[in-house]
């Protein structure tokens, strides 16, 4: 199974301000970027042939409900507008979640110690609509809330955005491999954990049921996250479902390779190509990876 540049999606952590390119401590080679710096990076990935980007907004404007997430002039909304003005053919996917915008770091709204699903779905839908209005091609709900795809599909269609696709985090596990990402987004939970709404890593059947439900609810693309420990889920999803399957080669997986390679334990290039080829071989049509630029350069040679 041959890995190609067309399989790659490049994630970005976008911050407010100008001329900002700030390294992230445990995330070697990954940066917080202001929109102007992000656009320069996108010019580079466009030349490399990478077709799509995934945007995460990073902000200090946090409150109990994550209201800045659906601000029409928020960092993600402005980033989408700028990308589409300059690079209209780049596919723009936007993460839809509350964790990076809420003061408690959770993906949903808690009331009396439990997720208030109705409020959470209302706010996730508001975020998705604001991203669609800014001009994104896909919204990517990642909160793992029951009914989020259906709720978002309904609000998008109601407002004339039936052309905006849903790139669903359908099988997202409560994993130990998210550490550098949570540092980048400042989104670690301030109490408890996310095991009440992310999936148990031992449970295959629930993961596949979640994927089926999202497809039934209107997802155009479904994702398995993380990738490496869940190649079996990717393979089963590819065999069972007739939609594109994406896999997220997550921050912990990325940083393990980077730190090991920096100590001469492994070859970075050969290890990355082996891992991403395995992810594709398992059945992933699309791979979100922080290695995307390096892989694109290697594949061109």
C-alpha cells in the first residue's frame, strides 16, 4: 500500500496577534502560529502538494461555557477567512470542541457533576455554524458527545450550509497519547478526566457502533484517534463502512518519534514512513499528522 501526499492533512495551532511563531515545549517542531505566520506555512504545504489543513484555536479567552469558540471574529474564524482569501483550493477543516475555550478544560458543559448534553450540543452547533459562515470546507466535531453530528448537520442545513461536510471524530479513545496536544491547547481537564465521554481503549464494539451512528447522523468522513494503538479499529471500519476513513497520528505518537530520533535510537525518516504506511495499510484514506511537511518532502525525493 503506497503512501501519497494526497493522504496527508496538516494540523495548525493558531493564536491571536502578529509575527508569532512560538515553540511548544514537549512538541518538537510544532509551533503556536499567528495567522500571518500560518499563511506562510500554508504556502509551503501547498507547494508540497498537501491538500488540507486542520485548525485548532488557542486562546486565553476562556469561560465556563467556552463562548469565544463561536465568536464571529474568533481566531479560528479569522484564520479560515484569511486562508480562503489567499488559498481557496486548500481544504480547510476546523476542530469543533469546547475544551480549549472553557475554563475547566472539558469538552462538554457540566451540571451537578454530569454532562448536560442539551447545552453541550447547542454550543457545539453554534461553533460549527460560525466556522461554516467563515468559509470552512469541513467541521470536525471532536467532543465525543452523543448526537453531536446530527445536531451539527441540522443547524448547518437549516442555515444553507449543506455543502459543508462533517469530518467526525467518531472513534476517539481516552488515550495516554494526547499530552503534547493538551499542552499546546492548554486544554487539560481541571478536574476528573474525559473517560465518561471518550472511549474505553479495550472496547472495540462501542467504537464501531459510534462510527455507524455518526454515519447514520450525517458524517461525511469518520475518524479513528489515536492511530497506532488502534490499527485494528481502522481496518474494521474500512471493511464495514462505505465512507472515507481518517486516522489521527496524534501528538504523543509524534513526539515519541521525535525524541527517540533526537537521541539516535531510531531513524526518524524511516520510522515515520513505516508508521504512516502501516496506518494507510490498515485502511486509512486520510492521515492527520504533524509529520506532514517532512513526509511530503521525503515522498518528493
